[in-house]
C-alpha cells in the first residue's frame, strides 16, 4: 500500500511517502491511523490527534470509517488551507 | 457543458489575459466574474515575508474539476477558469484565480463564490507562513468551513436557499 503525507503530517512523519505491508486487521482509514501511530515516536506525534487528520483514497476525500480494501494510494494531511 | 480551464502553476497569472482568453470571439457571454486571491503582507497583525503553498499533485486538479462540474450543473455557466498557484508567493502576488462566465450576472456571481468556498476547504493545498525567520502552518478557519457548508442544503441556487 502506498501512503502519502502532506504539510505538517509529512514533517512529523519525516517522509513524503512510503510503501507499507498492512496486516489484515487494518480494515478502515481509522484503523490505519491507529496502526501508524504505533510505528514509532514520529508517527505517534503525527497521528496523536486523529480527529483532525484528513484522508484521501486514490485522490478522493474519505472518512475514518471508509474501508481501505482495493485502495492503491492513501494520503493523510491536515485540514486544507488553500484558496 | 461549457469547457473549463483548470491549471496549477508556480508562476503568477494575468487576470486580464485569462479573462480575454475566456471571452474572446464569444457574443453569448454577458457577465464574467473574476475573483483573485492575493497574498497579504501580514497574518494576525504580524508582517510576513512569504507564503509557501504545498499541494497534492493529481488530487488537487481532480478535486477542483469535481467542484467545477458541480458548479456547471447548478448554474448556467458559459465558461470557467480556475488557476491555483503553489510554491513560494510573496505579499502582493496573486494566489488563486476563479473566472466564471454566464449570460446574466447572477449565475456567474454565485458560481464564483461557490468555487472559492470549496477551494478553501476541499482542495488539497496547505499554506505555510514565513515570518521573522520561522515557518508555521496556517490553521484552517471554522469560518471557511461554515462558508462551504451553506451550499450543502438545500441544493440549488443560492438565491433560492436564502
């Protein structure tokens, strides 16, 4: 699974993207954030408040309860501040 | 459905040239609304050196296109242009351009406001402020979320929703 990080999520994780092998128990976007948060201090910092982190699957916004089955690319980022 | 121009670029844009490109050779267009977002020289009362905009390539274009399509389905538009810059932008420089064209002004005004409200809250861009030698990420504003939410219900024209 390809994971992408943007803005301060990217800074805290320390990398813009990575490929990970996920255990079968990780079924939803919310599960994935909880799993990532346990991967080390930098991930724990990035995902310490998962309620404010936004996610996209294959370049479309999704919610924490969205299933990740079939996803090619999952991105995590803070609330957007463009325009 | 009218053609739309969507571009992401580092370089500044020329609003007059983009407006001319949208209306050139057309006699059906009776109204063009142009919104330009410009980098302010201060944030919360403190001077800033620049903004740096990060974006999610691929998703940014797709998300803008989805909202342009929705605007085209809600209002009678004869043309749309959205240009959003990324990278370093200094005070006084333009950040974003939304042009909407219609035969009468109401559709162009409403669609431009709709598109800007959604660019603020749904398009994957993040602003970083460079001030006094330090960089900080801009926090999302609740007022921007509220501005976008007012378009959700009931669907249809804003003048019918108010």
